[in-house]
C-alpha cells in the first residue's frame, strides 16, 4: 500500500490518494483504478469519481465493512494492472505528439507581454518554448492539458478572457493547452493546429505521454487548419531522443 493512502471522508465514502513516486502520475493511477472498479462491478460500490490525483469511492456499508474495503483496495492496487509501468525517461519519450503552433499576431495576444516580463525577444522565447519536450501531467476540467513546467520563471497574470480551442496558455509557471473553448486568466501565447480528439471523442494525449511544440508561419498554420488530415495527431513511436 505504499503507492496509495486511504482517507475516510464520510460514513459511506473514502478517498484513495495515489503517489507520484517512481516517475508515474497520480492522476493516471486514479483513472486506471476507477476503470478497474467499473470492470469488476462490485455490489458494494455505489459510485466513484476521479479527482486530480485521487479517487473518491462511495460504498454501501451493509455489503462491506471499512476494514474489508481497505483490503479490497489493497488487493486491486497490488495486482499491477492499475498503475503505469515504471519506465525510464528515455522509454517514456517513445511516444511524442508533435504540435504545430502559430505564435504570431491575433493567435498570440499575450506573447509580447510575456516577453517583456521575462526580458526576452519573441524569437528567443519561441525558441525556448520549442526546444524541449513537455510531459502531459494531467487533464483538468474541460479537457485542459496541463504540461510540465515551462522554461519561463516569472509570474504573469492577465485579464480573464475566453481562449479558443487549441490555445497555448502560460499560467503560474506552467503551460496548458485548451482542446475546447474555455475562460482563462493565463497568458495566451499561441494557437495550435492539432486534432486533440479521436473519432470516439476521447482526448488523444494522455498523462505520461509527451508533447513537442513546433513554430509555424501564419500561412502554414492556415493551410494546416484547412486540411484536417494534415492536423491530425502525429505519433512517433520507438524514436531515439538525444
């Protein structure tokens, strides 16, 4: 049970909080755990919800006691099929989503403000943003992708406004990508030409995978947006990263 902790949050509910140790992601552990519960169809389980790094279980105490519930959770989490495999950094980077981004004009209304705040030119900042791969840490409300820390170490707040689908957002030292239209107080610094959803409507990028950004011109961006086949997700499997 070293990978998770069980906390009582009511007469009929518990929180199962997962650890990020070993390079795995707590939110993905919670997602897999809830999926495994649904497959088992336990008669004692009334409902389950996924939080950012935890799972909330509502159970029927007439079917199972708290002690037996803890043992059942321990049994499920020890099987190994709930958690992500503990991969090395090189192995994790075998799956990278390449995302073309336009950092120009109306597509990046707050880029200039961010450049002024960190003392870099637009070309310098864009190069810094595109130089590394970003780990998809978790998926927030509205399908908002939370990436690993951005290579910009400043605090920048902007007026709350609507960000359209595909907006690259800098907020509190992190980068976010909005697959759907949302309200944000972060800095909108680019717009991506990328199909985030599969034919079934599921978000393609999952926690534990990587994203790389590439800067494209406005003309190139428009062409990508005109042809959906050119903006669908591009997976690079079993590549060598230097």
